């Protein structure tokens, strides 16, 4: 039975760590907290049932807990509008309203050196920088 308590303690620690990492909007965060607690209860119950040698119900409970964990981790991102305003493009690149095309390209090159996926940046930020440069350079 000591092993059962260790498994339950590991599930509880996992749930606490996971609860500390959520950063979502208000309604979604509550769903993630409830889903984490419920999946921890399901997996704990599955571990206890497994120690009583009831393998089929244990597999069902643990499987349901894992499914709930995965389902609650999927993030739903709001759709982003494709059109970027000129003000947003200037603030993203950090250039003034009267910036020349050379200054815009220099700011883009400086920022892209850090934001490019090959340099440890993300594709999303790199594409936003490209969109900002295109918005300011093309009429």
C-alpha cells in the first residue's frame, strides 16, 4: 500500500505544478483548474483500483484522466485579423511616423536578427515583423 500512496502523492504534485503554470483568460483558466483536479482524481482512483488488481476499470479511469488532461491543454486562440494598422506596424518596428524606407529596413533587420526562428525566435513574431515592414513600405 506504500506504493499506492507514492503514486497518489506524485499525482498530487503533478496537479499542483500544472495548476501553477496556467495563464489563460478568466473563463478558460477556471476550466483548466477544474479539469486538472478532476483528472488527478481520476488517475488517483485508477491507481488505487489497479493496486486491487482490477485492471480493466483501472485502465478506463487512468485513460479518462489522461484524455481530460490532454483535452484541457489544447489552447483555442482567437482569430487574428490579417490587416495591420500603420500605427501598429510603426510601434512593432519602433520607428517614427516620418521614418524613411532605409530606417524602416534597418529597424526590421535589427529586430529580425533576434526574432527569426533560426536565431531562437518564433515564426509568429517573424511573420508579424514582415507584415509590419510590408505595411509601411508598400502603399
